């Protein structure tokens, strides 16, 4: 792969993995978009004297925290208590995708994605569209019926969170990244659910070569239908940013347009993610902080924002308050990977990325 020197490519891929895991951990305690609105998140941060947000979320105060109940996993995800990463599907699918590419190669089929799930991923660690597709697979259905039969979640965010590895292993090649992500996504999603995966993979691949988030976003939009709701929403977000609309006002305008779709739908989450990238202006901490403060599916959005920002800046430039508590370790439900080192995952990803040039 001739886009970057080998050592820089290695640092960027490690940055993607580290950023994804850190962003996921940042958003996990407040992952419930119907309760943890941007206003409630900021009120919690004021209550705990954590604005501006420059580190993991603080633990809840001993008293006076009614209405600010964090997710049950919070003791392992807040500042001062993190000892390696928590298990989460946003990271499990990146690991699963890596192993799929290692064992099946880049010519994998959608059917092989399904086989990999059944072999490596526990059913009860899947959710929404993925759980429906898993059940359909176990009942003998084949793609694309696995995505459409009895599945009310076809455009939710699940396929998007599975897309990172296709971007990391296609550095500077958004077309290829989107194609790989589509082959994975159609197992469980349709429409904007599939476009979200293609867009995210292309965005990550573009981040290896783009001078900034704005350019990477423009490149990624070339890989999805311009008339899709997802593309229109991303362009609207870019338009608000370019018009000088302040971040809170942009969020409010975007919420009015798409939040009726629900807090796990691809489209409103893509708006929050796009706003975080643009208003974060290339700064790793600001990018993941604004993205998580934007609400909705906070751990998924934080993970993808961290992946993109981490690829752009590289692991060496990620501030230590994000990377050091992770202790280079990942908890995972993927069979054979619990306790794996982040650095090992990055090295294995690098090997795949250098095969594709």
C-alpha cells in the first residue's frame, strides 16, 4: 500500500482501533438516547464539573444525582475506574470482521459472514437487526431473506458499527471499503441501514488520505446514492456547519428533521456523527466529546468518531488520558478473543491492509 509509509500506516491503524475503543467507552455510560438527550448529558457534566469534556465521563456524585442514572456497566467505564475496555458489540463486530477477513479473505460472501456469526458470536450478545438475522440464520434462512424476514430494524445502526475494519484494511480506497461493507451489511439490513455501513467504511478509508474531516465526508458521500435520506442528511449537516451555525443549534435543527426515526436509526445518528467530526475540526478529544454529547446511540457514535479521528491523527497523537486506561486490552464476546491486546489487533489489521495495495 503506497499511500503512506509503513510506520505511519501502522500508527494510523492503531489509532483507529484505539480511537474506536476509547470513543465507545466514553459513550457507553449514557447509551440510551430516549433518556440521555444532549441537554441531560450536559447537565450531568455540569453536575460533575466535567465541562468541557476532556476525559472519560466522571462517576456519579454520591448524592443529588436523581434522573442521571448511568447504564449498569458504568463502574468499568468512568474515569479513574477503567482497567482495560468493557465488552461491547461495537468492538466485537470489528474483531469479528477482522477474523472474517483473515480466514475467508477479501472475497468473502454474505453467507460466510452469517456462518462466522454462528460460529464465533453468542446469540445473546446480538441486538436488534443482528439478533433477527442471527435467528433467521439459525432457522435456515439465507441472505437477503435474513435481513427482511420479520425484521423491523432494517435501517437501524447495526450494520454501520460493523464497517470499520473494511475501512482500516482499505486505506485510501473508499470504493473498495464500501463494497466490502455492503457485502457484510446486507445480511441484516436494507436501504439506509446498508448505506450507513458503506458510508462509514468509505469515510474511514478516506480518512487515511484526506487533509481533514470535511474532505473525508465529501469523498464518502460519493459511495452512497445521492438521493438517499442518509446522503441528504449528511449534506444538510455539512451545510449548517459551513453556514456558521453553532454546534448546539445545528444539533437542534438536525433533531427536528430526523429524530422522529428513533434513537437507534442510522440517519439521525449519522447527523450527530457528522456534526461531531466537523465541529471537532480534527482534534481527537473535541471530536469524540462533541459526538457523545450529541446524544442518541452514544457509544456507537463515539466509537465511529474515535475511529475516524484516530485514523486521521494516529495513535501517537491520541492524548494519554484516552489510551492509557485501556491498558492495551479488550474484553470481547467473540470466541477466542477475550483479553486480546489492542496492539495485536492493529498489527493483524495492518497485515491485511498491506496485502490489498
